[in-house]
C-alpha cells in the first residue's frame, strides 16, 4: 500500500493520505523507529480529522515520544487521544500501542481512565479469538449498545450480533457480562504483556 508511494529519487514518502501516515507511523513504532513514527503521526495529530484515525495517530505519537524521553509531548498527545477515545467510545484503539506503553502513559498523565482500566485486561488478545472478535469483546466491556459498537467498528448491527454469538460459543458463556468477565479472568492472560 505505502510502498507504491515512495519516491526512489528522494527516498521519502510523497503524497501520503492521512490513513497512510497512520499506518506508516504504526509500522515505524512497531519497528522501534520512534523518530520516524513521530514524523508520520505529526500531520494527522494536528488536523481535526476522522476521530479513529486521529486518536490512533495520537496514541502512536504519545508512545513514540515517551520512548524518546519527551514526556511533555507524550503526555499532551495521550491526553488528546484519551479525550477523543472517551468522547467517541473508540476504546479498541488502545490496542494500537503496547500494554507497557499504555501503562506508562496512564501513569504519566494520571488520566481519568475508568473505561481504559475496565477494558485494559480485555485488550490482551485471547489466542483462540480472531482480531474482529477481540475488537467486539473489547467494545462489549464498555457501556455501548450493539448499534453503537457497530457504528464504532464500521460494521452492521447483524455482524456484531453474529460475532457476539460466536464469542459466547467460543468462550462457553451466555451473557455479555460473562464474556467480559471470562476474558478478564482467563488464566492465559495472567501476567501476559502481549498485545
């Protein structure tokens, strides 16, 4: 996707969309190239964009700044991301950064993280669940309705219902609360720092 937009003469990214910048920032963050992650996330953090893109960019920006020991920048970016995530109910976006970085950013900012902490254990993926099932499970841990979850994940209400039904079957539970409780207390998650 992004490779096709690299100008071989100048070795930089040209004409990237905001979505491309977020992807490039996330890839750079994963690869440990935190300065490049900051550079790619920066244009997306400054503009009032689609909230999902902007909050992901801000989270990567915060985590990369934290790794570069730029605590003030990290705190500011995380607080902005937190405000967007809480306002739009985009709690699944916390999966953009590692558990360790999320924990450090929460500690650094002292953010009011009631929803963050409530879903925090759920964001540790269960090995037997698909990514989409994990997304839905994370959203089920919030107070969002099925319709709101569908809107946030850009899928239909019926798709959320089907995924939820499959989750219940795979986790051997019958209710939303049981599914969230099971995920938060699954022994495979104890002490896990994987995202």
